């Protein structure tokens, strides 16, 4: 028995884009438009789920001892002690006292 190959993120995104383009033409019979709309919603939810999962995976950092730590995104919020946008991957060093 052959395993069913799940479409990749890119394949699903391409399929969703094709559905949107087809529906935007405006000359789709109602029944077909509803069917495609439902398929588009299904694809959209699947894609969002994959993005959320990838974001969670990328948001987990491994420290020097091999322990997982959740990355917290830096903000411009003043309650962030002036941290600004100095999050992971920033080429800016720590803030210096003036």
C-alpha cells in the first residue's frame, strides 16, 4: 500500500493562490465558487497552522548547556527598559549607560 504524500507548504500556498485568482475572475458558477471558497479556507487554516508551528520552533533557543529557552521578542515598549529592537539576530550591541 502506497503512502499518501502530503503537499508541501509551497504546494498548498500555490494551490490557494490559484483558487483566489480563479475566484477573482468572477465568472465562476455559484456552486463551484462555494466549493473553491471552502477549499481555500481549509488550505488557509492548514498554512496558518504550519506557520504557527514553524514560528514556535524558531522561537525556541538552545543555550550553552543545551537547555531549550523560549525566545521573547524585543519591543519598543518603554517598560522594556529601553531594550528597543535588540532581539535575537540584532547586530546592535547592548545599550550603554549615558
